């Protein structure tokens, strides 16, 4: 697993993944992020979030927080990491995306930024799932 890349796995929660996606998007937007989401598919959905001018010089402008939700209501994963901001994410399906672009190996400065954001998001996801 890459630095600043975390996967949460949930079983037997019977969670509406569309609802979970909307809650994560809403949380990120309320925290000042620009958010974009891939087209939902059998492979899941990807949410990307970035903040303009956020720690400029530490985190590349083309970097984004990537969140991938995959699986079924009874058995699913939420993967959180740093990736490239993908310009045409809204029209893309997960299976057409390069996972290596969504979850990059990052340096220490980026990981410090990411770990703080990630810890907050992990707590939110866990509370949304219940």
C-alpha cells in the first residue's frame, strides 16, 4: 500500500452505496473542496476532491484526494488516497480509469497533508456507514 493510501472494508452493513457517495461528496464540499464524481458502474464509483490554492508548493496543482467506493451493499470497500485530478472524470467509468493515476505514491510533504484530510474523512465514512 502506498503512503497515504488507505482502504476501509465493510461487511454486513447493508449500506446504500449511492447514498454513501452523496454523503462523502457533501462532506467534502462543505469542507471547501471542488468535487467531481465518475459515472457509477458495476466496478464502483470514484470521487475526486481538490482545493484551489491548498498548500500550494507542497501539493501539486493537479493532485486530488481520490475516493473509490466498490463492492455491494453487504460487502464493500472505500479506498482513499492522492491521485491525479482527472479532467473528464464525470464521463468516465471506473473500469476505464487507470488506478495508478487515482492512487499515486506520494512524497512525505504530500502525505502529511493527505493523512490529516484522510483521518477526518475516514471518521466521516465510518459514521456514515454506522
